[in-house]
C-alpha cells in the first residue's frame, strides 16, 4: 500500500490520489454486496429466539401503514 500517492492543494488538503494499476483493477473486480441476490435460506431462523411473537410484531408493523 506504500505505492499510493496523494496530491495536495496549496492549502495542504488532499485533493486526489494516484493508485497503482494492480490495486485499481483489484477494486474494479470487487462485487457490490448490495447488488448481489440475497439467499433467505442463509438467514432463516436467525431471529427465532429474539422475536418471541412474530405475528404480533408483523401486525404492529402493518398498522403503521394504516395511519390516516
């Protein structure tokens, strides 16, 4: 990481950065986790001990949309 170079303005504030091509290509190859599909089977049951009565919680959440 010592190959990264910063460019400063006259006031001493960082304005730009020079990154080695290898590091840049590595970051381009990373996948944004927000765009990848979520597999619900990986998370099924993770809150079963935290939420004791999920039906009541669901009714409460739905009631929030019925405010008029």
